[in-house]
C-alpha cells in the first residue's frame, strides 16, 4: 500500500515526510482493517512531523481523523461488519485497568495508545484499529466532512465542557482553525454567546460567516467579560491575555497537545477572583459518542479543503503557513 511516514523530524518545508510502499496491515484479534477514503489533517500531525511531539517509533504513519470502510475483521471482532463505514480517532487504546480508566477518566490513562503517534495512522491506503475505540458515523455527513469531527470536533467538544460556560453564557475562542470553527458551532447551537479572537483575515472571515457575536485580533479585549474561554492557538503568550478577559470564576481551557512557553503570570491580574486555568488531555470514548450524536442532531458541517493523499506534505505546509481556513482533508 502507499503511505506517508515521518522519516526524520524537521520543519515541514524541509520535507520530514517520505512516501513509501508497505505491505497492507493485517488485523489482529479484536481489530478491523479499513480501506481509507479520507483522513483529516490535524495540527498534531504537524507537531509530530516537526518534532514538537517526538515520534514514539521510527517511520510512524501520521493521521488520526480517519474515515473508511471495513474490509477485514480480526479474530473475535464482532462489533462491526465488512462494509461498515467507521471513523478512527486519536485515542487508539487504553489499558482499561489503571486508576484513571477504572474511574471513567480513560483520557488520563497511564499507558494509552494514540493513532498516528504510537501506531500507524491514516496517511495511507489502509490501517488497522481496535474495534472498541472506533465510531459509527452520522449518515448526514459525507466522508470529507466527517473526518475533522474525529479529533478537531471531539477535542473541541471536550474543551468546551472543560471551559464550563453556563447556559446562555459568554465564550471566548482564541485561534480559529479546524477545531475552533466546529466548537463555535456547537456553542452557538447551545445558546452561548461566542467571541472569536484570532489572527488571519481568512480565519476572521470564517468566524464572521458562521455568525459568532464578535471577531477580533488575538490580543484584543472581547466586548464583554467571558464566563469561559478556549485557547486553540499553540501560543503560550496568549494565556495571560485570555485569563484577563475572564469574568470572576471563569475558566480558560487549553485545548492543544502542545503549547509554547507560558510567560509569568500575575496573581492579582490573571488568577485572582477564582479564575481557573486547565489543560485538556485527549478524550474519552463517551466524549466521542456524545459529540457525534450532537453533530448529527445539530447538522454540523465543517468547512473543509480537499487535498489528494499524494499532497499530504503540501497540506501540512499550508496548515503551518495559514494558507486555508477550516480543516484540510486528504482523499484516496
């Protein structure tokens, strides 16, 4: 099969990905094999290629927003049938026995496996996945528009919950890429006021076209104090900016898996009056099921830009340089 692997971490313009031919993977016990139709392009893939997230093994195939149809079942696999359309997300497996898994917080598992980091992902013709950690997909979405839901959508949903904005409350979104533009749609459909602070004319236009309540630059003060905020941009210097925009008792949730250094915080200006700063780590399978049900009910439709699978390096470079708004999706 054709695939892209991380040959050697480097800036994306220096070509860290290499196209290869590999034997098709065979599903093991409890696994299924997918014939991949689409794979979303996530900023985590860029962090992996450039070394912000060191690859967990040499030559790993990136990609964790995978849509395809099952063409083979491993021994004991009974949850799905050959021909079913499914989605493979970032969370590939958990140990199921650690203290976090036992209390229902499998996103904090001490020995997790992540798609496209620990095991091969979706920048390929086919992949295998544990059937317990994949999802049926809403019929309302075609493959291209379903792909970004599998990480950008799910992690955005978890971040929105972590930001703890009350019904009818005021949400700030810092950065407006693939995840943020999906999260904004959920928040608005739940009756929240949404203020977007982002760089780039294309991102600001996308936010305005979606009907958010206000759009500004990343360092602007929103027009009203925020009950909660989500930082999607991997820019630690925005943490104090977002904290100062919170009303008393507000929460800032940092949604990215990687963040540049946070400058020193001033206790009185940034944290006093019970403002809270928290990270968002992966997701649980329940998060994914809840989000996909909401996506179907609300009729969510990500803004996507299509690339052929052969252009995966170009898609990542375009993501790095802000050449598109919304989410990129690779097609086989």
